[in-house]
């Protein structure tokens, strides 16, 4: 029995690391934003405020990288490990799960301390269902900083892991959650949050004093009544761009969103922090803002004063967005020679398929280029107006059928970070090629039930000849042309690191960490990691030795929605999750993988499928697939339920799904599911288990 259950999606999780004279090379100035306080360390997700994911170390280079060996490894528990580590004081700090921090000796890998925030148990209501945990952490002046899934910002003593201070960013049980890495810029902890895929919240970014934890300012990204550090100009721009307001007649909020959950950069000389703002909610603008408008600051890059949070400028990449178009991808700061003059720029490759180069002092658009192979939502970006020349079909409200959107809702570039190398002048982008079908035909937009909160009917990942692919692309931001590319397995490309050794490091879903020549993309080295690698690598030095560190394990995204594109790659949830660290004199060896927990889909010869019950279960499984896979095809973010013994035992299945028996392991409870629906889901999973592991 083979069937494909196409589901109407409503609220989807955010899905909501020797010189060469190339363009831009050699143009870096002494006043460029600095990386970590020491070039030997790595203090923030992207290293420094410039968010380049670049290391100035060059002991490991194009000549020596063939000698790179494993120096040490450390095992991690199951749970989100697609996170970026930091390094300081001779220690490597990592976060996993929903907010668990560990410290290791940077040379030996010895475990030094761990801190469990108990974020899973602290999450209230449906909060645990909304995300996978923070994707990184930060360090400054003897303190390690983390945002927990349930909404706390914490500072730990880097020496022993003891709690120094804790602030609550939003109430427990709120529909917000922290899923991105906090940053520390100039003594300020910068934190955003997610949630705009689920509710019309009014999103914000907060700055805390790194030493005391005192809240310094809060910048709101969409209009509302609470005081905004952005000032009157920001409030005026936002209100004018939401004609007709953002509330219902009863005063409840109708439209909102704009969560800045991932991307922040910092220029200390300009005293500017750059905020990457996300999508609106509901997705459908005819529901969110019936009178239209650009709906600022959705899908925008916003510059604010670091000291005060006051608005300075913005640039919107998708005006009036209504297809989960975000500007939450990392923003690399650089100085490039453009028009014969050095320009301080910000470079972003957001989800929409275009690279933007902006003057980072003024927000002026300098140039754009299409980095995705296929774009259908817009013909181009008009560089005179700064606005896209849209395909009329993109405005799907009231139109029959669905619009074929390229890039799809996952975007051509997700949160997995790009890297900029000042030596080559190139940006290295992990690119996804895929489509989505989106529309609102057949929906009663005046009476949307909670399950259809986004106001769209969507197939997030339709099968197309050009789709379900991924690449590492080297992009010249001066000429806006591709220099080289490498095709990758699956459709979830790893984060990128570039180094002064003219190397680009990137992990792969099929279980390799690979080093390429940054100049031409030639593969120079690879290591079999025994598990998928999607986290961004980092590099640091202790004494005379340079190291490269990365975490293994899939996760940290709505990967379940796109599991069909990864079905030929073994990316099981139970594959080893580890910290791997490499050096030229490394002598460690990985043990053989323990595959006992990796099972094929269960076979039950006595099982008799009920097509009607399976169909009902397939529809109900729509709320499960963001984690557990489209059509129950596991993608590694959570267990593949076709292989779970729980589906053979109704009582055990109920204890986990309805009663929350595995909340401490990260599986949320769904007490509202009635017994009939629960049994239909279990039946559907048993039917899917009978089919081939890679069936679609």
C-alpha cells in the first residue's frame, strides 16, 4: 500500500558555518569590526560582530590540511546538537537540547562542567512544541551567555558553570521561544526570539548589560502600544505601513510577527547593531493586514544604535511578505571596493534567492544578484527603487489553485550560516534549491480555526526535477556573480567556516566534514564523522596549535517538512552526536558507530491496514510532521516514528503523546488529542512502517 498524504499547512515552525587577488581581496581596513578579543579565540556565533564565520588563523592551510587528524572527541546526549560552539580561556563551550551548556578543555576534550537549565520542564503550555532549542551561545569577560527555549537569558561563570545572573525575556508559557544564539556586542547581550509562525505577537529585540543582567533597551519590530526604544520615527514608519491597524474590533491582535530570532551584527565604530527581522503572522496578508501596506519591519534589515536601541535605518527585502520570506539570515560586514571606492558594507543572502550588498552606515542598496538557480516570486530587484519586481501570481489571495514559489518556504538560504573571507573577497553560501506550492483557495479566511492560523494551503516541498538539491556556492559580492559551486547530498547544507589558510570547511548530511580550497572549490580533505554535520565549524589556537571544532547530529530546523529530499541520506536521530576537534598532530580515533538504536521501519505480519483510519491519521499527523517528517519520513530532527516500538503499544503511545512521559527528553505532550485521533495517528504510522523506508 502506497499513499501520499498532502496536508494543508497552517502554522509551520521556522525553517521557521597564500593570498589571491580576487574582487574585494585586500580591501579590509584597520577600522573594520574586530572578531574575538583575541584572534586565537571564538567568542560569538559568527566569531565577532562582523558575523563572518571567518578565522584569521592559517597553520591549517591548503598545503597542510591533508595532515589534519582528529585530536579529541566528546559524546553528547540525544537532542538538538546543530549548534555553534564558542571558545575562550582554553575551553570549548557548547549548548545542546533546549538549553544545556557544557565546557570542555580545548586541547584534551576533558569535560570540565555542565549546566542544565531544565528548559524542557520549564516550558509551559504548548511552548515545547514550537522549537528545538538555541543554536549557539556567547562569551565575554569570564561569562558564558545563553538564551533558553522557555525564555530565560542566563550568564554563567566560564570557570565553573555557576549561574551568575538570570533574566526572564518573556513569561513562561508564552508563544515565544528562544531558538537562536544570543550575541555579546560591546558589553551588551543581544537576544531575540521566535514565534511568528504560530501567533500574531509583537516581536522585539532586547539588550541586557552583560555584567549585571540589567535590561538596557527593547526594540519592537512591528507596531503596537508598548514604549519602543526605536523612537518616534520607527513607530511612525511602522504604523503608516499597516493601514487599517493591526487589531480586531475586540482589541485582540490580528496581525504581527517580525521575530528577529537568529541574525545580528555589530559595527562598534558606527555604534550600530543590525537586526535581521522575520516573517509576519498570519502568513496571508489579506488576513494579517487587509488594507495592505508594506508591513514594516517584517522581512527587513534594521540598524539601531547599540547604546540606546534607537532606529537609524532599514531595508526591506520582501515588502508585504506573505510566504514566510525572512531577513533572518546572517549579515556579514566587510569593506569592499565598489566603483573605485572602499565601501563599508553589509552582505546578506536571505531566503528569497538574492544577495544584497548595502552601505551599512546609511542602508543604501548598492547592488543585488540572484544566487538561487531558480526564482519565481520576482523577476529581479529594481536597484533604483530597492523594491522587487514581483510576479503578479505571488499575490495568491482569491486566486484559484496554488502559486509555485521558488525558492520555497524553506528559502534558498536557511539559518545555516554563510562565511565571508577577506582574503578571497568571496561569500560562501549554503544554498537550498526547492519549491513550495502556496495559496488560499477553499479557506474561510474570516473564520480560521487555530489549526489554520496562517491562512494558507501549502505543499512545502513538492517533487520537481530541479528541487530537493543543495550546494555550497562561492559568491563574489562585488560582481554579484557565482565563482564556483559544489553539489551536496540532500537538501540541508551545513554551516560554513572560512579561514586565513584559504580553506572553507563545511559538514555534510552524509556524515563528512570537508575542507575545500577557498579560491576554486577543490576538495582537499574529508573526515568520516559517523553522523550528519550541519552545525557551523569554528577554529581557535592554543599555544602553537590551531584547532577546528564542530558538532555532529542533524536538527535545529523544520527539517521534517523536507524529509523527502533527504530520504537517500541516513540522517537518523539516534546517530552519534559528538563534539569533534581536529589538529595537524591529532591522534584520536572514533569508535565504530553503535547502530543498535537505528532500526528499519517495523514489520508486523499480522497487521491489517484500515485505509480510512490511515487516511484520518495522516491528516492528523500534520501537527507532528514538522519534527517527525513529511509523510512520517524521519529526517533526524526527531525520531523516525515508523521505527519506534511505541506504535505497537497503544498504552505506551498514549503515555508519550498525551501524557508527556518523554518531556524531559524533549518530546512535548499533546493532551488535547482525543483517543480516536490518537489511535488513527498510530494506525497511520504502522501503515507507513509497512512501506519502503525511502517511499514518498
